[in-house]
C-alpha cells in the first residue's frame, strides 16, 4: 500500500451531477442541455404549480361538482349488538361515553350515535350523543334507559 494507490471505499464517493454551462468541451454544448429558445431556456424560469406548458391544466379541464357542508355534524355509529357485547365483557350495565371510547368503539373526539342493529337482552343504561328511534325502542323494551348528552 502506497500513498499513490489509495482510493476511497466503493460507494463512499458519489459522482457529481452533469456540469452544465461549461462550453463545448463539456459535451453538453452551448445551450447547456436546455434546448433552444423559449422560457425554459432562459435564466430565472419558474412555472406556476399545475402549469402544463400552455395546455389547459387539469384543474380547469375537470368540472367542479358536489358540495361539502361546513356545518355537518358527523357521528361515529355504534350498534346495540356491540354495546351488548361490551356490557358482557366488562360486566356492567351502565355504558357512558367514556366507557364506550376507552374500550375502542369510538375515538376520543368522536360524537357517538347508537344505532339499532342487534338485540338487547340486558337492562342497559346507555348515554351517548345521539340515538336512532329503533335503538331507543329496543333499549326501553329491554327495560333499559337511553340518555342523550348535549
């Protein structure tokens, strides 16, 4: 090993990118790979986001449709069969929002609406943000209570 044959480890040195604008000897020519004329050949060229070279851009070709109501209140749906299974699992008939959320049926910031799928056998005391009519009737038919929280 001598000083004149030392080389860096393979892959330690990355190759430089093409060095443009260095004249004819570089092999990239006088235009420095930019082609001839036009805005893209000039210094300081920047295009707008979505610019497609003068072609009608896609956000103008595609029509707008639909409406998103900013005042919509969105609920996380929880069915009675899930609540029945939860009450059997934890051994309690009182199911409030904290219990429902802590057992993974809803996220922390969700508003919960109880829907009427499934049957209720226990006297459940459920408190949630909203109830469907069928859920209220099934809970009350089983002797339970459905409490709406504001």
